[in-house]
C-alpha cells in the first residue's frame, strides 16, 4: 500500500509538492479540471448547488508536452504521478448527454488516453454522471466546528432540473439556449456507459492506462432528473462485466460506498481487491447514509478504518490510498491542516498494519 494525495491544477506548485512529501505521501492524484481554484484549495469556496464554475477548455485537450512538464515537476520533488482524476466536462459533455458531438468527443478522449499513456501515467479516474457531485451543503458542522460537507435530501430540491449548457455540475456552454436537460432513465444511462466502455477500454488497454470508475456521490437513485449508475456496491460488478479487461477498473471511494443504502463496505472491498480491480482508493470517513449523511474526520466515522487496512493487506493490495476530502481545520491554512491530519493518521495506521501491531 502506498500513501498519496490529490492536488488540483491551481495547487500544482512547489510549496504543495513539498507539503505532500513532508506529510509522508509518495504518490499524487492530479485533478486537471478547473473546479477548485486557488493555490490553497478550500471546500468552503464556491457553491455545489449553483455549480463549480465554467470550463473553457472546449477543444483544448491535455497534450503529451503538458503532461510531461507536470510529471517532471512532481518527480523533481520525489513524487510519483499515479493518476488523473476526472475528464473535463468540456471534453465529454456530449458523451454523457448523448449529444451531436458525441463521436467527435469520443475521439478526443481516445487522444487524451494515448497522451496519458505515452506520458507514463497509469490511471485515469472518471465519474460517468450527468448531475455529478451535487446537493452538498457545508458549514461548521464537523468536530469542534470544523468546516465540512453534509447531504440531507430535505435541505434541497434533489430533482432541481439541470440547465442546458451544464453537465457534471459545470457550465460547458455559457451561451446555451434557455431550457433544461431532459430526464435520463437508468436504462439510457447504462447504455451510454456500455457504449463508452466498449470504445474506450480497448484504447486504454493498448496504451497501458487503467480506467477507474468512481461511484455516484450522493448515491441517490436519481438526482436532478437523471439516473445514477453506481449507487449500490453490487453495481460496480455490472460495470466491470460490460468489458472484461485489466484496463477496466474501479476508483473505490470508501465514503461514497459507506453512504449507500445497501451493501457492506468490508465485503465490497474484499470482493473487488480479490479481483484486483481497484486502481486506487479514496480513504475517507462519513457518518450516516442516504438520504442524510455527513463527511467527518478520518478517525471518527462509521467506517472501521483499521479493519479496512487489514482487508487490503490480506488481499495484497499494492495501490495508493488518498484522503480525497477532509474537514477543514481552524487555522490560516485550513485545507493543509485537514489533509495533514488525515495523512498522519493514515501513515501511522499503515505502518502499524505492516508491522502487524494492530
């Protein structure tokens, strides 16, 4: 098992590279989508209900040269680039929406995968979702008044329509006509996913890249008039069975799996690690399940994190674990403090498990 940290495009700088190594992490998951802007990302910035902003990257694909430049910067600080998390909505809006530019965008995604493989980055995480991550509210609801996020179906209109020009909670076309995205059924969305996988997975396999599917957060049956795909643990298997391949894998988000109304996180983790299908893990904790849950510090939620690590060791998991979210601590650098707390807990627990102390 390896310890990693997720960094956003605007936070790819020397100070954060040093912070990552100082906290004991060796691997990095990079978010190239511009949704958390600023040198020091904060969950308290922006509004999930109104969207994560506008992407202006139509036709601006991630080039090999751009990827190599970032990789060299990471390597110079002793860090390994393990994965890219999420495609830009501008790159695959019509793939998700089954729009007129779908074929063109599928070719763009294939080009991106080829560039990623050429750059030696082994994993691309993705979330095949129309509504995306939406419906959270945030505030001083964490331990000691820490800023954290929560979901409560009663706090929002969870079927609030998606305006045209938006997908995955970002605006990709500010000049889109008035109106809203048409409802999408579960059958329609699974068919879109199957078509996506049948085209993309062979290209990924040929280029040495593993595609890692993130589950739906929040794991509702539907959100904003559109179906959800992996909102129960067993549905991951459906996705894997569409296109059996070493390149068809999972981004196992522990918090999201725990939030689901059915299933058992320990059984799911055991199952998918035995299959060698987990590419990397979001190691975070929550309290509660849909329709009401809250993200909490790594040491206090409903998940027994030590039990998780024991399962991973038993099944010889050799991938990375990253604290994808953490409540923010009350200090000048609140994001860094929250991540340092999570990384310190994880590093200590991993060392203890490896030495069979726990």
